[in-house]
C-alpha cells in the first residue's frame, strides 16, 4: 500500500491486492485503523439486536463482495466488492459499542461473502481483535464456500460457527435453523479443527433443532409454527407457508 497524506482525517491510499488471480488497484480514503492493519474492506450495513443470524442477540456486519451470485439471493446488492461504504474506525467503534453490551452474544459476519478475496484480510483482522478484546463473545460467519475449502483460510481459527455453502433455491426450506437451503451446514469450527481429520466437520446444530424467536414465525398464524420435541428433532413439518 502507498499512502499520501492529505488534509483532513483521512489518507489517500492506493491499494493493490490480488483477487481471484487478478491484480486489483483501488484508490480510497483510509483511516488510521486501515493503515495499521494494511487492508481495505467495504460493507453495506451493521444490524443490531439481530435474532436471525446466529444464537442469541447479535450484531451483524454485512460486507460487500460475493462471487457466488446464488439464484434467489436475498442480498444481490452486496455482490459488488466496490459497493457500499468503506469500513472505517467509526464502523468498528459502532460494532464494539454493541459488543460492550452484556446481552449481545457476539458478532456475525455476512454479506456478501466475508471470505471473498476482498474481505478475508479485513474480516480476519477484525475477528482477531474481537477475540482479544471480547474473549467471551462468539463469532459466526456465513460463506458460499464449502467447509472443505474454507478451512484453509487463516481467518478460520478466529471463527466459532461457520455456515457454509451456496444458497440453492431448489433446496430452500424456511424451517431450517440458521440456514436457507438444506445443502448448507452450521459448523462448530473449533470442534472441527480439533479433530484428527478436520475435513469432516462437527455440526453446531441439526437442521431443525429450534426456531429462533421471530425468524420464521413473525406474522404467521399459529398453525404454521412448527412444534419441536424435547430432543430437538422436528415433530411436524410446517405448511407450505414461507416467511
């Protein structure tokens, strides 16, 4: 990275990195945090008190950039890695303000794809800092990559739960827990990495362990809510009604 000091709080930076074999140049305004970690990442939104993207109440960072472009994707506006806003010190402070709250269980990285080549370094730096500053919080990450490929990335040791795989519209099931289609897996990363053969992942939960409050039931009549038995298996499949 080459930086030229200019008037104001920012620094005009020329950022050069390789993405899918292509050398990419970006001219961006960086702040001190980016100069310290040597990276640039963009994002679309930060959602708070989120119940839809992992266990408990969470803060969610929606990054920009995805190469999977799944049919039926809910967030196609996040595919462009040059879209959205520069993730700066103010955005990081906004996330940390949420993580300071005792009832927030952790952060979820979504998008877009946090493992897109434009995001991996930024997500890793932020996840590492969160682990150091908030050791009792957990970190979830959604990616279109499959575990067998994603496990090689250097960010993975900082992740607690990874939801892997592209969204497949023909396998969509609105009753699934923490995922949109049945091919995806909700993986306990740390338990998987501890195995002799980590390529065979340990699942964080089953497909129908529970329905998080508000995820599939908001605005639905009671008869469309799936009941679950005590051992966590789905007792009755819901009607053909989708959230």
